[in-house]
C-alpha cells in the first residue's frame, strides 16, 4: 500500500504518555506532508452486567471528561510540536481498535503509541497497536522507544523479496527523503535452517551472492526517484526479525511490510512484523500491500 496523499494524519490518544509521544510524531508527519492532523479518542461504554446497573451515567460522565482532557492535552502537544498545524479532534464511541481501523481508511498515516492506559503489565505492545498494524487501511506508525522525529538517524527498511515487503520500499524512501536521512535497506537471508550435518553441501558464498542480487533488484528504480537519499545496502546471514531488532538500536524508524515471504495464508501480520513491533528500539512503520 503506497502512502495515501491528501488525507489527514490520524492519531489515537487516551491520556497515556505513549499517546503523547504518538501525537508528537503524528504532528511532525502532518506538518512535513502538508496535511491536517486528526486526533481521536474513543469512549467505550461500561459493559451491561448486574454489577454495573445504575452506574452508566456516572461512568460516562467521568470517563468522557478524562478523554476530553486527553484531547485538550493532545491538541496542545501537537501545536507545540508543529506550530500552525491544522488540528481536528473528535471523541468517538466504540472500541478503540475497530474505531481506529475505520479512521485509517481515509488517512494518509495512522499513528498510535505502543501501549495505552489499558495495557497489561509485561505486555510490550498493546492490542490496539497490533490490531491496527494488521488491519489498518493506511500505513500504521507504532511509536515506541524514545526516538524523536528529528533524531537524524537512518530509516531501517526490511527487504525480503515478498509482495508485502516490496510495498514497504516506496514509503521508506519517501520517509527518508522527507527527513533527509539515509535509508538502510537490510536483507537477512537465513530464513531456513540447514542441518549442521548437511551444511558442507551448501555453497554459502553463492547463496549470499544471490541474496545480494535480490536486494539490488528489489531496490532498483527507487534510488533514481529519490537521488537525494543515501542508500546503505546491508545483507546479513541472520534471522530477519533479529537483524531488524538489532539494527533498530541505531535507527530512527523501522519500516516493514505486514507479511513476509514466509507468511501463512490468512495471517494479517507476519511473525517478523510481530517481533519487530514488540521488540524494536524505535518507532515501527507497518505498510500493508
């Protein structure tokens, strides 16, 4: 899915620190793309059970007041991060994940923090972020780590030769061009396990040569479209998830496709994407094909 131009950047907030970080990134991206910022909070009604009878009105009043405060704070953070930006805000009713998935259909980019106020202790990425990354109608940015939008660090792109992975290449170049940073394209080619007893039968050098050619083929054409972007090609004999997680330690952003070439039919977010979302040291952009 190429980046959609013209729609707003949508960011989900709930009053959490993670949500505030997401607002800063979203505001910076909206300013850089010349589009508006849409800030969305979601009120989820109290479940109707015998234990909650009679509490609905007080619950709605208290929770919506907190969410309106979260929206106020988000608008303030956004305008401080990107003065002059046009900000639209809305408090919607429903469940956060499906509401944000619906919002993403008209968005240029959808941004969320890695964990909201409802996150469970020990969970590295919240369910809303994972669901949105898997089902979003636009590229989805999950903000994690302490990187700032203006860090000056490279964009790290995972390239595996799959259609989903190829869909991420264009947006990665666009992002690097907007930020005036290098693009580090990483292709990790140890997807399969070769039994130690048969390792001597495999021509590792020839295999690596083929993988370097595959990376060059997948990137072909993009450097010409973005001549200002310095492209760093990295081919490593490693597991893709581990290579990207390790590489994220000195990157400003990781860009991955929603599913790789080892994807299981029906799985909307592949194992590499899942691992990177949970363990990357910086924000992660997931692009669906």
